[in-house]
């Protein structure tokens, strides 16, 4: 760190206080008359040492105070304001050290000049100069870009992102999608960006179904903001949307209302359900694993994998053809109720009460899963979610599904994607998984098949190139190992009770208080090589977040996979003749 660090004008913005203890890690500076410091400002000072080169100490302002000097009582403020009592206003700022160069940890000397860090000095203070690959995340409070070290995102030195905040206010999903956009478009991945993939689960409304549509509300100021970050303002160029079939629709039409083109239905055939042993994901509540009937679940799943044979879209078991999920459930329950066949399906050591508990839960799943597990649709029709064969961004819409069905889709999809990456055996191309409501799928207590998959991703995904971007209202309710393995932690607007939890111990006290007031678009980002979380604002989305904002999508994204195979096929209800691509 050279002399150009001290590039502040004149006598700087203040001097190190002599009335408060200064330590190598924290010190206070008095703000000079006519100057000011605000929270998140970056400052730098210097300590001269005998027989050694000077030590430069840089830090971030984490608290600011103002007081009357000369006042003794609270009521003195009125006399001072009237001019009858002499006093002066003095502001002071607390500075938390972010960098010491050379690393000789001594406190700054009281009276030492403190400068506002700008340009290269700011970059050094925030360690941006040490980041070989920088991902722009947004603008700092000073209107200058703030960066994320790509090494701690793509698995080079760390991986995974945890985003916390109040639903609807913290803009967790918006930040996650902007981070993806920045990763794909900033050039930090080099040639790997072309093949990198993202899998996004849409759990609320249809806001994420228009990522490939430009935002009609985008103005010149927002475009300029993107340009300052080194990004072009635009939509995601390559998006594929998957949605569940409509209830009671024998043709498998996607269950979406606002987007009618470029959407594919996803489902699993009865044969796939049996052969791939997907039954445990029907019982994906965390509480289920504490029940005794989980033994029955795995026993029945093994029996189905062994004896179910494909038969005209459905399956045949012991000569009985089953054409729907309801038929399969009824057949399993019938076999479990039969004294002669119960042992073959559930095992001989399982009591009747346990079997009945399993049967009740299984029967209850017919309504929720009937449209996802099919025996009446063509098996050769594209219907599976496979990011390797999809667009760069794959959106899986879940918002119209009940809770049990959402868990099933998330669990099975993550299982298949993680197994595919395991078989590939290489980290490239990267796969980013964006999952909201993480506390529902990986709660702190209990166990479930989905939680086990997410734990696998958190603990081994880095080596396989699977990066989890998890969002939740309450990080305190998410499995500790998942949060602990997240190298990047992001906080938006927090609930007061949640902010007091130890999971947010990385936030300085002032930032914890500010998190209670943060407006949409303001995030506090903690990354391993910067000691203090950085406050930033990320720009307004350049892609549509709702149908009312959606401009015209690129023509290549308008066709679904089915339409790509058959240009005369129209997927989606309400499609007019004008939408048929000739």
C-alpha cells in the first residue's frame, strides 16, 4: 500500500480522537468542521513508527455520533440554541479496521489525520485490489461499485450464498437473480459462462416467469447504473420455463395464466416414479422421518422398483395394469391391507398400526400429486427437468402447487440434478440453484429426503460445481450446516426478533439496527476476505418481474421444447392462431 492511499484533500476529513481509546481494530475520529462522515464511508490514516516504514490503517465507518461540547445537563441544549451558553457541536465517527499494511498491528496515533478513501485507496481498503475476479453486486453508499470475490462463489475457495430477510420487503429473490445476471454477464467466468446453468424455483406468483422479457419501466438512469457496474441492462437471453400440468387436464397443458408461450409441462411417468424410487419424496415433511412408517416407505419403494413394469404409459404390477397415480396408491393400499401380501410389501416386522399410518398419508397424497405423476401422457414427450439439456436459466414454477407437491418437485429435481453432476465428475459447467423458503425445505430440526439432498449440496456441491443460492425469512430456522457452509451471507430488511439471533452475529450492532429499517434494494453482504459487511444497493431489474412490465421476448425463447420438436404444436391454453410458428 503506497502513499497514494492518502489521497484525501487538504487536512482530510478529521483526526483520530484522543478522548476515546484507539486500538488496531477500532478507533474514533473527530470530524473536521465543514466535513461529514456517514455510515459505510471508507477512511484511511497513517501511523508513523521509529525504524520502520509507516503503517497505513484503513477502515469502514460503523457508527457516527454528534454532541454538544460544553453542555453538562440535558436542558443546556436550549440555552446553547439561544446563544446564552457557549458550546460547540462536535461529530465523531467509529471506524472498524478493514486493512492494515504492512501487517503491523498498532493503534493509530491520536491527532493523526484521517482521509476519505477514494479511487485506488478505497479499492485497497475493501480488498478489491486482491480480487482477481470481481463480480459487481451494486453500489455502495458513496455511489461507487461494490464487488464480490468470485473465488468464494464458484467453488474455487468457497461457495454458496445465504440470503435472509422479511418476505416482500427484503427483495431476496430480486437480489439472487441480479447476482446471477452479474455472474453470467460480467465476464468473471470467462469461457465457462456460456455453459454455466441456473435452476430457479419460483414459489410465489409468476414474477420469475419473465426473466427473458425486457423491463419496459427501465429508464436511462437505471441503464447508466448498470453501465457503472460494467453491465449491459437487459433481460436474460436464454430462459426455459417449466410448469406443472393443469388439474384435470388430460393433455398436460402448463398451469400458468400470464405467460402462454415458451412454457413446458413437467411431470413424471408412473414408470419413472417406480423405477427411480421416488416414493420417499412423497413423504418429504421433516416430521415424517421421525415416524416409524418411514420403514414402510422404503420397503414399498424397493418393491415397486423390483416388480413394476412399463405398460402403455402406466405400469403393470403382478399382472395388474395401473394407469394413474390414484390407481397406484389404491393398489399399494390394497396389498398392504391383505394379510397374505402385506409382508411382501412392508416387511414382516412392521406392525399393522404403522402400515395404516403409512396408508393414510399415502391416500392423502393422491389429490396433491395426481397431476404430477402420470400414466396418461406420452412417455416420449419431453417432460423432465434437465438443466444440461435446457437453456442457461431454467425456471421451475411451483406457485400453483400445494405444499406437499412443492416439496416433491424440489426434492426429486435436486436429487436428479445432483446425481447427474456426480456422474459427470467435474465441477464445470457450474450449476447455480436458487431456492426460496429454504427454512421449509431444510429446517433446523428433523430430517427428510429433501434436507439430505440440500445438505449434500452444501457440503459437497462445491467440488461438483453445484452452487446453492438459498433465501429465507429466518436464517435461525435453517439447518446450521447449510448456513455455515455458505461463504457469502446477505441480509436485507429483518424482523426485530430475528435480528437478535446469533446467526447474525457477523453484523456490527449499528448494521443490525439498520437492517430493521432497510428499504427494498438495500442489502448487507458479508464475504470472507472483507472483515466488515458492506452495505449496497443493487439496481432495478432490467428484466420484467411481472406481466405488466414485460416487453417483447426474444423470438428464440417463445417456443417450448415441445414446439421446438414439432413447430405445429401449441402448448398453453388460450393461444391464438397468430402464435403458431410456421
